[in-house]
C-alpha cells in the first residue's frame, strides 16, 4: 500500500490485480472509495479485503460512498462484494451508497435487485434444531414404509412365482441364463480364490493351536466341518451380495431413473416379474453351486497347509476329513446358501425398485442393497444355527 | 455480411471434421461466432448439431480442424489452458444436468467455491443473485428433483452463469418444455444477452424459439455433413431456395421431398 498526498488531502491508493481503490475524504462526515479498473471474479476477494482494511476508523465519518465512475469491467462477483461490503458497513454504523454506475457495467444491476439481495443476506438461514419427537416420528414412519414396501414386494414375488408355475413359457428364460452367467460363472474365480485363502488361513490358525497337543490331524476335522457348515456358504453369500446384489440394485435403479420401469408398466408388464424374477431365480440357482465350489476349494486350502507345514500326507488328511464330515454338514450348508441367495437377490431388486429419480438415490440404494444383504445373511444364519441345533 | 465481419469473432471453427471411429458426421466445417450475438445452430435430428456443440466446448476431440475460443485453440490446449478456457464458457445441457445430491444453492456455489477465493458470505450473495436472474429466488434449499422441468432448466442456466462466462452454450434449451415455459427461457436468454452482452450459442430445432431469439443461424445437414445455409431466420425462410431449408422452416415432411433434387449446390447465404 502506498500512501501519498494529493493536494492537502491524504489519499490511499491501492492496486489489486487490475483494480485500483482510492479512499478520498469528502467533507467532514463522508468518505468516498473510488474504484477503477476491473473488479471480476479473479480479484474480487482481494479487492474486498483491501476495502475492508481501508474503512475509516474516524468516528465523525458516518457516510461511505462507492464511486464506480472509472470501473471498466465488473462482473457478478464485483456486484456481490459491493452488496457484502454494504452489509458490513451498515453493521459498523455507516450509511452506504453506490454512485456513478456507468452504463457498461449496469447489466447486473438491471437483472438483480440488490436491496432484496441484501435483505436475503441479512436474514440468516434458520438453523434446524434437533427435535427428538420429530426424529422418532420420522424414523417410525420410515420403518413402517419399509415394512410396507417389503410386504408389497413379497406379495408381488409370490404372484409372479404362481404365474410362472402356471405359464412357464412366459418367463424371460434368456434373461435367466444371462444372469446365471453373470452371477454364477463370472463369480467362480473370485469365489475359488477367496475360499482357498480362507481354507489356508483356517488351517494355519488351527495348526498353531493343535500342534501344541500333537493333534495335527484334527486340523482336517476343523477345516472340513467349519467350511461346510458355516464359512463356505457365508463367504460365497457375501461375494454374491457384493457382486450381484449391488448390480441388481444399480441396474434396476438406473432403469427407474430413465423411466424404463415406467415404460414396462405402460406396456402391460409387471416390472417385478419381468425384472426381479429372472434375477432372483438365477441367483438362487447359482448360490448352492458356487457354495459347493467354495467348499471344495476351501478344503483344498486346508489340505495344502496340512501337507506343507504339518507334514500330513494327502491321503491321511482326506481320510480324516471324510470321517469327520457328515452328509448333513454339506446339506445344511447348501440349504443355507439357497436361502442366502434368495435374500440377497430379493433385497437387491427391492432396493432397485425403491430408487427415486436421481443419481444420488441409485448410489444410496445400491449401498443399502449390499448392507441389508449382508445383514440378512448373518441374521438368517443365526436362525438356521438355532433350527439345526434343535433338529 | 459486411456488418458482421467488422465485429470481433469470439469463436472460430476452422475446417472441423468430426466423427466417431469410421463414421464421419461433420466434414470440413468452418464458421465464426461474433462477440455478443445470439447464434443458433439448427438442423434436422441426427445432423450433428449436438456433436458440433460438444466439439466446440471441448468434450470431444475432432478428427481434424481447430476450434478457437476467444483466441485460444481448445483442440490443442493442455489441461491448464483448457481449464482457463473452460472458465470463459458455461454450458446448459439438454437435461439440465444439475447434481441431484446437491441443493440448488450447492449446485451454483460449487464452481464459485472451487475456482475462487471469495468468502462464503460473498458466494452466498452471488448464488442468490444468479437465482434471482433466473427468477428462482427462494428455491436455494430445494433439491433438483423437487423442481419442475422448466425450473430445472433455469437453475441449470444459473449454474452455467456462476462464473460470469463470456459465452453460454445451450443444447436444446426448450426441449421437453411447454410453450409458455420455453418462451420464458427464450426471454431469459435475450435478457441476459442484452444486459450482460454474453455471447449465446444455441442448438435447437424449435421454430418459434429460432424466430424470437436468433440473430444469426447456421443450418447443418446430415448428408452434406456440413453447413447448408447461413443467415437470419427470416431471410432464410424467405430467400433460401434450398428445399431442405424450406422444409425445415415450413415444417414440411421430407419423406416425399427426398426425390426432388432442387438443392442448392452452394451453401445458401441470406444475411
């Protein structure tokens, strides 16, 4: 900032990237800011700072003017800082006036009403207060709405299934096979890899403990039973939830956004039986097969650890596994996997249909499809554990 | 024509060839848009209007040719130059393309928060100012999905104007709007053009809108892969003999006219 004297008046001259600001006292009670050059979105922030730092501290001055006579360019940012400055100056007790607006920059002023802008800027947004009763009410309503949509969806699914049984030819079998490929075949590598790793980890962790008692061979029992009963179905289901549950929700959701679901309805199709049924049936079909692969590869993982770090022979390990596991272990795991697949695909499609017309909503519902899918898997697993325990 | 030449061009398209893969959509297209004018690109569906627009704003790379915006070539610009050029333009997309996860206030404030160092209070004033310009005061806290189609378009216009662009591009601004709402958008375009001097480049095939707002028009054709007529809409309608231009302005189905070979060999000039 340079200070120099112009005549007998002290003048502050300032240069801010193309804009010059001069503060000139005009009479005893008034000061005038002469602004010249260009005040645009690029330099408005510094111009504003500069003017605020120059505001007279002299208490006799009650009026501040902004003279825009020499302004060459002023865009909306320039107008906005003037509105903002006027607000600041009013708060400090100054009267404020904008004078000599040249016609070349008056465009914004003809399009906007600065006074009402100022009023709007002064009335702060009312802050929302947390209201427990309101919150509880909203949560309850949401939960009821969710229940309603689940029940509706279930009902529509049942109707779709019944009509499938009556007219099997009406089913979209091409879609069904497509989804078997996408949800099943395409998922094989990742299911195999993760199951193998799970088998390795399980066997290794078990080996560390069992070795202390010289019970190396029981690693085979532990890995076999836990994979068949729990880990195989659970791990496969989680992979299906992440892959297919999410993709069903996103696909149906996007179709809702682009009004394709509405188009189906107007053409006389039931969107649920048209879109959801092939997906759910395909997922239900591939669920147990993927689980079977996962079980097999998981036991293979255990075998690898047994042979490499426990010095067990392959025959001994497999023999032990064979005596340890029962048909019921395998069967209960596969039953579970069917239930899991129904739940994942069902909730995936349901979330897809709940999408509202925005990209944001697609994201939220896809997340929700995976989260509720995994929740339902674990919840159902708990119920199965109780049932199998008593029967 | 002479009068237009004296004015300064703000967009210059030079020998632009555009296409996707093997398919060429526009071939060797050249034209200029002058500072402060309302320039309209018309043509039948599928003639490459929107493709041309997307090439001018740098969304697609051309097969050959250059596009100069305010003197800078957008086709060869590196990332830093490109972001500088893009700050001079605002684009209003056909569907509005407002971010659905943000309120109107946040949509409009986004470019201001990202590209400027202005304090939040000033940004707030600017956002309200832009909304006031498109007559949407009081809708700051609404989400795009809570608005009607016309309001969404207007809000999108407010967002396109957030950084006070020198040039505004519109892709079919009145598509899907009722005549009253479409006329409101036209009026806004004119108001902004006259009071701020913003250059407007509009792609449309709405006849009513062409006659109300267009100062200069170019017409593209699919088979010609280029411009078949240039001029003011009224003169094109009256003077241009090309059957395709006549069909367009008189809303005449072209199905029967295809066999008529009354086509101008040279682009029709009616300025």
